[in-house]
C-alpha cells in the first residue's frame, strides 16, 4: 500500500470511512443538538401559555427532560459498546428522536392535545387533563431517547472511521481535526437554536417554531442513513462500564479471600501490561484479580474462562481511578445547578425590555447565546493570549493546573448567581415603582441587556470548570480511560438538573407556607427571584468550600503513565 495514503481502511472495506463519512456523522449529531436545544429554548413559555402549567411544575418537567437527555447517553454508550453496536444505536436514536419531535409538533396543531384557550371575557382557564400531560411527557421522553441514542455513540463512531494507518502521527492529526470539527459544529448548533429557532417560535408561532426542529431531525436522519454503505463498522468490544460491573461482581464472589499485606497471591494481568499487582488503595477490590486456581480460572493460553469471576489488574485499577475522583466530580454536579436555571432566566428576561431598536426586539430565549460565546472566547483568550503572554513575562512555561481551573469555575458560578440576584432586585424594585405587579406579562422599564453580564460569567464558569475536569480526568485516569471524561461531564449535568429540581421544589414548598406567594411564583413580580438566586449563590459558596476540602483530600495530581501493548495503542483497532 502507498506510504502516502492518509487512511488505512479495514481489510474488507478499504474504500469506506474517513473524512467523507465523518461529515454525515457530525451533521446528524449537530442537527439533533440544534433540534433539542431549540425545543428547550422556549419550552417553559409553551407549557405555561398553551398547557396552563404553573412555573414550578413546568420547570420540573423541563429539568427532568434535560437530565434524561444527559443521562441516557451513558446507558446508550453501554448498550452500543457491549451489545447492539454504535451504528445501530445512532440509527435508533435518529428514528426515535424524529418520532418524538413530530409528535411534539403535532401538539401545536391538534386542539385536543392541549386545554382550551383561556377566555379573557369570562376569566375561565382550564387546566391540562391527565391524558394531555401523559402524551406531552411521552413526546418529551421520545426526544430524550433519541438524544441518548445519537449522543452516546456519534463521537466514538466518527472516530471509528479513522482506522489503523502506517503513519500514526497522521492518524492522530486526523482525529484531532475530527474532534475539533465535532465540537465546533455542536457549538454552532447551540447558537442556531438560541437565535433562529427561538426567534421563529416567538414571532411566527409554535407550529412553525416546533416544525423547524422536525426538519432538522429529518435532515439529520436522511444524511446519516444515506452514507450507511460507506461507514466503517468495527467489531464492538466489551464496554468499560461492563468491566466495572465485572470488578464489583468478582470482588463479591471472592470476598472470602484475604487481602492482608503478608498474603502472597498471583494476580491476573493483561499480557505485556506494566501493572502486575494492584495498588494498596481500596484493597477489597483487589480480590477481583486474585488467581487462586489457574486450572479452573484460565485457559491454556492464559485467557480468563469467566470474566465475572476473575478480572485483570488493569480493570481493578481503572475502577479505583473512577471511585477516587467521585468527590471532586460531585463538585461539578453542584456547579451544573447554575446552568439548570434556564427556564427561570427566561421568565426574568421576558419581564424586561428586550428592544434593541424601536422595531426590533431580542427573543427572550436568545440571550443565553452569550453563554456559548463567552465560553468559546474565554478558552481562546486563555490559550492564545494569557498563556503566551504570561509565559513571556515569567520567562518560563505557564499554565493553570486542572484543579485550579475547576476551582476558578466554581468561583465564577458564585459571581454569576450573585449578579443575577442583584439585577433581579433592581428590576423588581422598578416593577413595584411602576405598579405592574398584578400581571405576569408586564414588562419592566429596564433593559434585558443587563443580563448579558451574568450570562457571560456563567459561560466562563462552565468553560473553565469543564476544561479543568477533562484535563483532570485525562491526567489521572489510565490511558485506556481517556475517553470517559465526556461521559462524566454528561453525568454531572444530568445530576445537576435533578439537584436543581429538588432545590426548586424545596424553596417553593417552604416559601408558600402561611399562604404567602412563592419566591418563584409564575408571576415574577409577586415572587422573589432575587432571594432564590441568592440561595443558589450560597449553595455555590458552600460548594467552593467543599471543593477545597475534596482537593486537599485528593492530594497532588499525578500523571498516570501506563504502558500498553502496541495493539492496544493503535487507533481504530479491530
């Protein structure tokens, strides 16, 4: 084969894969991202205005839906790697996601799917019926299933298109380019959903506004399936998550073994692995890799007969690495609470003057685009300006450690919620002065552009903390686990949504005692969103102290250098 060839295809599909299929995979993932984010952008207004759902219930529904969209990719990854395969998982997600968006779109056009329009003359306003709510939640569930199927396997399936090459440096360069395009396309999709789709929903109605995500999902599915014959579909391997469960089961089965220091055991390890014995930390897990009777546990070639009774040292150490970072990972969950307040932010935005000119008004759901813009800008500024300039001044290489970045992100989250509270306090004061507290649709004479500042602070907080987390996981985990960082980040977002829902319900229940209006009333002018934001800010402050404690307990970061065999180190190994 020509040495200048940039891609080495599998033996049976030499003409398949590569950059030509990458475009279809990225397009499918990005269009799903744009569709789901576009539906989420104004969903609280749709639930309040069309389904007559109160603010707290609506936020609960949206938070659970968002959490499902973040958690289901983890389950999807498990199934894709250990059972159905990545192509099948993406195909399933594309079809189910399209069905969910179509059914949700139909709720905007079928009168029986929603309660009747409230009558201004008689002041009658009927609540949603149980079947209507069940159908609504069913459609949202289908969209989250679709998101879980596509997001769980798209990035890994795209990487599968770049299989082993003669020139490994060119192979790595191709993957770097792929990941760059993947994240850039995802960011662009988010910007489109927060601007174009949000604007259409607000000015052209829900039928057109929810119809556009349907077109995105349909186009994404068509593009993905159109290249089916060109994809490289590698042999699926055992999932890393499966390996974790195997360690747990094997440890329990071998629980009668002793792991005392003076006990000499033979430990099972991968061939040519540098890890011959497990570490002393969490020694009870070491029982999973103890070889008591080689004749009953191993074949003549040294392979394991039952992976659920005997694991490798590598598997045990990988599982230990995950357990060790859980406390620091949990600090990211509390930080994600600030990003799970999108519906509350939207209600606040809609209560402010959004006019840029006398004839142009910014859609309320578009202001969070500054979260994306500030996140990207902060990363570029740090990498291209701060690091080179500081290194030149200090006359030595400069960079912030991963743990320091995580801490800075949490600090910015405190300032984010504090600024939101300050702006809301001023806005509420103006509303009281203007006596517009009786109507939930009244607009206060205060520009919504003030919210750009906290949105930018929130973007910086999320970007710095996320980058720090990814760097931390990559440096602390064994090399075989470098891809798990994105999964852990998705998990923290999912858990953050659930925590945010719990906090919302607790505050609503406490503040409505003795017949008082809730702090997070559907009528923002009668509520106290500023107090609610301050509570979140205090939680972020406690999270900062918790992070400092976890960081101290974890100790210094050490780059985990694990030697792997050449076969394991190749990209796209079959």
